[in-house]
C-alpha cells in the first residue's frame, strides 16, 4: 500500500497551501451578484459572487514538480477557493488519492485549531468521484471542502464562512452545486 501511495504526498502540500491561502486572503468584495466564472486552462466553471484572484505556485518534492493553481475570492463573511493541480501517474485509485489528500488537509487544519465534523464519499453530477468534508477552522467557524479527481487532475473547492448557518448553507450550496468540469474527464475508476 505504501508503495502505491508514495506519489500522493504532493497532495498534502497542495492542501496545506490552500489553508495558508485562506489565512492570507487579500481580495474582498461586497458584491451580492453571482456570475459564472470559467477557467479554460483549469477546464472548469463555477458560480461566484465576484471575480476571483488567480495564483499559480510551483511545488517540488524529490522527483516531482507540480504547479498548483488557485482562484480565491473573499467577501465580508465568506471565502471561496477553487484549486487544481495535474497529478503524476499513480497506481492508486482516485478514491485512495482523494483520501490521502483529505488526510493531509485534516491534519493541517487540526494542527491549527480546526476540528473535523463530517466526511462522506460522493459522485458528482458530472460523474467524477469526490469527497465532502465539513469542519471548523479559524477564522471561519463554518468550513466545507469538496474534492474531485479525474484521471490526472485533482480539484478542490473550499468554502469558509463566519455568517449564520443558514446564510452560509445557501452560499455554500450555490458555490458547490454550480461547479462543473468542462468536457468529460471522469474516466479513472481503478
């Protein structure tokens, strides 16, 4: 099992960077109007209440270099973050790769005072395997993460809020439900 998962460790770094990104947000908007944002390079579309800021970071581990792309938008009470990276080939199934990524993210969040509340496996409306995760993480008492995997790419969506539970639920559902991967990339089911 360890041999199969040795290429997954960069996922930990990707999700750690996402959590750092949450703590270092700079672009805020008060605009309540939602619009569809499409990333041709990222091959996805999603509805957001503003225009996200794009950032690309190179990450290296021995034998592996990845480019992590993230798009983030911060409003007065919510953060929306979408990220993706092309993953190296692996013998592990996408479910194993998603689980490894989630384990790394949960370890990072809990080491910074966050708490894991729930986890479940899902299949998206567009056919990709995924994981939903809920927790708390300063400064957002409401934190939801959704991860999807294709044959070669890992996507993650992070929503954090300090709004009321009902207001956060409405915004989170709108955000997550609108996400779509362009084309039909969901073919990896080892």
